[in-house]
C-alpha cells in the first residue's frame, strides 16, 4: 500500500474484492434466490398442488394426527417440531431430534389422513438458503468462512466509495463502444452505485445476524454456557424447563391449538414439544411474525401435562434484542410484500453483477502484462471467473433439472439432486482450464442458457398440472418458467456478445515502433 490514501484504498479494494470474489458471488446468487425460497420449494414439490389445505379449526385435528404419528415413529426423541399446514405448504412438516449420535428425522404428512404424503424427496429452496451462509459445509466452518468473506465485502464496499471519486458522475455513463476494461468498469460502477444502500445494508446485517455465533464469549461468560437462558431472557424464546425424570402422559394438543388461535391473531406456524412423556413436558405454539420490519415471532408456552399457559411472548423485547431482530428482518425481508420483495431481488441481482464485473475487471486490467510476461496466475483467475460466473448458474439450473428428471422413488433422491448441482459446477469450472479464454466464456454462458431452456421443457413435459397442459393449473409453474426463460435470454445475449465482440479500431491497431535512433535516444534518457 503505497502512495496517497486514495491509492491505498484502490489497492485494498482491488485485492480484497478478488480474494473472496468467487465466494461472495456464490453467496449473493443463492441469497438472492432465497428471497423466493418458499416458491422454489413449492415448485420442486409439484405434488403439493394436489393437496387440499386445511384452515382454522381443522388445524387442531391435523396437530393431533401429527402427534399420533410421532408417538409411533419417534417415541424417544428429545424434541418434536410440527410444522402446521399453510396455503403455500399444505402438508404437515414433522422434524424430530434424537439422542446425540443419532440422525434427526423428517417426514411430510397429509393433514387430513395423517399418513405420509406422496411428495418427492428434495431439499427445495432450503438447500440454496443454507448454502447462502453455510456453503454446504459443516455449520461451524461454513459460517465462519461466510463471516470472513462478509467482513472483506464490507471493506471492499467502503474502500470502493473512497476510490471512485467520480463514482456518481460515472454512474450516468456507460461506454459500450470502448475497450472491454472501460465497459466493465462502467458496469461495475452502475451496479455498485445504483444499489449501494442495499449492498451496505445486506452486508452489514448479514454479519450482525450471526453476531452471537461469531462472538459467543460474552454470552458464555454471563450465562455460564447456557445459551438457552440467554435467548429466553432476551425475549426470543420462552423459558426452557428441564425434565423432571417423572413420566407423565402428554395432554391432547388439539385444545391447545384452539386456545393458541384464540389468543394470538397471527397465523399459527408450528408447535415445538420438548420433554414429551415427562411431567415437565412443554408445548410451544409459534406464530407467523407480524408484518413489520422486526423479525420476532409471538409464542405461547403450555404445560404439556396440564395444558395450562406458562408464558406468552408477544413483543416487549429488550432493546438489544429488538435491534438484532430489526437487523434480521432487514436482511431476510420477511416483511416485504410482492413489489418490495421484487425490488430486493433486483438489488441482489445487481450485487451479483457488481461482483462478477469486478472479478472480470481485475483480469482485464492485467492482460497486457500477461501477454508480455506469461502470467499463469492470471490464466487461473480467468478460469475461476468462468467457473464461478457461468458455473454457479449452470449448477442451479442442473439442480432444478434433476428435480424433474430423477425418478420420484429414487432412494436418497435429495442427495442426488445436490450431487448433480456440484457435479455440474465442477465440470463448468474445469472446462476453462483446457479451452481458449474467449471460447470458454461463450460455451459457459451458452450452456447456462440451454440448461434454463431444458428446465422449462422438463417442467412442461413432466407436470400434468402445468398451466400450459391443463387449464386451472397452478400458476406458480408458469411464473417459474417465465423467470427461467428470462435467464435463458440473458445468458444467450451475453454469449452472443462474446462471440460477436470486436474491439474498436484504435484498440486493434498495433502501436507503431519507433525508429532505432529514437529508441536509442529514449534509452539514454
């Protein structure tokens, strides 16, 4: 870092952006897609369109059927989590935690019969959501890597503001007829400045939402390692009760559901049952968060044996906890309606474009030196750019395609979808190492376009309830296919630009060589 403060910031912006640029691109792509996580999950489980949703008083009966199933299939589990049916997910979502060393359980039930629903096994949008902050790694390592990249992203944003002293004037200029470096710089500036408040907000709140994970020392020291007591005192959860060791029968949960619905006006989302079969069993009813920027869920805790209300949590958070829920609400945008959610999505797309153009710009700025000196590192960076910018969208498209093409009754089907995702990503990332740079870009972008079209074709051909095949079908399929068609057109246009691009005449014309006598004079100087 030499020279003026601005030059130092330019150096910091360049290298901080490159080091984590590929990881940040993956974080932004999957995070942007997660704004429609529920819609993606429903699209990837087309059988849900045939399940009739239950509402109001029928939820109590559905909860009873869920408990009956768990008593048979998970009688010794530590916790039962019952996700109640809702309009966009009309089945009962059961999850239970077993003793340490035993894998958890998960199953979907038909709310009217209590039998296992005939729904294809898939992670749906949850895979993209978890990849956004865990990178499909063990939770500890994945979150730490994402946290480090997030901090570097914040540094890159702030140093970028300092570096581009004409950033706002450059925003209104896009020189597409200039050299590639100039065009990419303009695109980098436009996408960075237009959504700059969003980029700063989403980066900062993304780190703050996991603050207690990155900095647990204060909670550990103050609460002697009892994190549940901390969350209860902050107001995020109800007060936990340790088991008594005395057996007792669980009270029917149907009446508890009816009392919960009569107490809180929000939609009841799920029940959490802890210490079932014990005299201190607890049933916690958790509701949908109110339509506000603060990410807090009303909760009612019932005694699992007597059915009495133990605690009601409906607002009244401590100031620090309230601040964190606001940060979480801003980051996840659960409060956003249709238009605002679309705006968040478009800002996320601009974030992806900002990172992509920045990584490409780094390699373009060093092409002249590489031609003269033969820079292997630059060749590697260029290959990683193709593998990231074209490889990740291709992997997502293959993930969707596998959901439609794999046999519905395939064992471990959800894992095979994820393997298809990473397999496609690896292939697209390795091809640029053996192909000319320009051809690798063209082939990678064109492959994404073809894969998006293949997703549309597979969706129409394999789903009988598709609106294009049957009137009255779920419009979600048509909207999803329309989004994939737009992506296919975008990547096809990008591939076409790469094929047809010709540098301006002044950039193609070689520099005239100086006469020998003039070169000698310059060397003496």
